[in-house]
C-alpha cells in the first residue's frame, strides 16, 4: 500500500513567497507546486529570482513537487517558437528546484475552430514539448481542463497512449466534474496507470468549486483506491480554488452561486487544508 505526500499551490494562500513557504510549514505541508513567486509566474522568473526562491525553500525545508506551468495553455496558432523558449526556461527552473514534474495542458483551438478536430496539430505541438523535456530530464504531466484537447478522459487517454508513457497525467477530479464527467470509477480506471499525481479540487456539476469532500469529485474514494493500486508513494497537490477568481464562470460556461464563501484567500485555503485532512 502506498502513501500520500502532501503538496499545494501555495500561491492560493498568499502572493508573497515567504508567506507561502511559512504557511506550508505551519500547515504541515512538506512540498509546494510552484506557480507564482511574489506575484510573478514561474515562466518569467529571472535566474536570480529562481535561486533566491530555492534558497528560501531550502531554509524552511520545503520541497517542490512540481512546476505548475502554463505550458500548452495557448491557442494552436500562437507563437510556438516563443512557447518553446518559455518551456526551456521552465525546464531549467525545474532542474534548479529539483522538481521532477511539469504540469501542462494540451492547447486551445484558434478562434472559430473546434479543438476536437485539431488532433494532429495538438499532438505535433505536444511532441515538441516532450522532446525538449527529454533534454532536461523532466516529465510532462498533462492536466485535464476545459476547452483544451485533453478535457475529457478519452482524449487524455489518447494523449498518454500516443507518447507511450513518456508523458504522465495530473488527475484533476474537480475539473472532470466541471466537464460533467464522473471522475470515478470510469475516468480514474481509464487513466490510473499513467497518473503521476493528483490535484485536489472539489466541485458541484452546476459549476461551484467547493471544499474537499463537499462536492461530487469523489476524492476520498479515488485516493483510497490509488493507495491500493500505486506501487510507490505519490503526491496530492491542493488546488482548492475556493476564492472566486476572474474568468471562472467563463471557464466552466455557466454562472453559479457558490455555497461556500470566505472573507479572504488565507481563510479559504486554511479551510481547504482542514477539510482535506479530515477527509483522509
């Protein structure tokens, strides 16, 4: 039986990096998934900023489970050469941080087109990222999200099969709920052999993102099943998204009233940690 290793998107707790790192210590979370440092996305950090962040993490004894990158989150008619340069920078940052995994996506369709009809273009773009990742010894991990090619389990499976295990999966059960996909058992069973780690987010099918265990994502069932299945310990990365963020209604294509309201990001994140620990 394997065990969970807890990580989190600490930038959902605070903008300032030292606050993020101190909070992980206080919450007993050993790792973070690096996405923003002092309001700057990981893709645009300077070499000096990367080194300073690493020194701070080392001082507090916090590891980096993955880089929460924006790779693959552009349209297929975007500037791919520039995107590959961004990827090179992110992969170097991962090496400095000692992070084995890079969270990424499978591209949006250009305006007026349907991403489902653009399999060849999407896979060609993904292949460029996979080949580059190979040079740096890091593993790309595809996250299921709305409106990209790999938004549903079947197309996630297509991607993973195409790359023959060289690309892995970030299983986001909350995102599946928002796509009206039941995350368990079917989605989990289809993808389980290539799951590198999980994003912990819960949701209701009408569009509300709610604390872990309060929605339809079946988090406890999935994690308990995977503990029995996985040969090695694995990360679970809290991405609670409990504070309403700009563009969420557009992302899920619906308007909604969230039954869980918080006065600020810190209280929202703290409640997510509390409820997740209760859940497991």
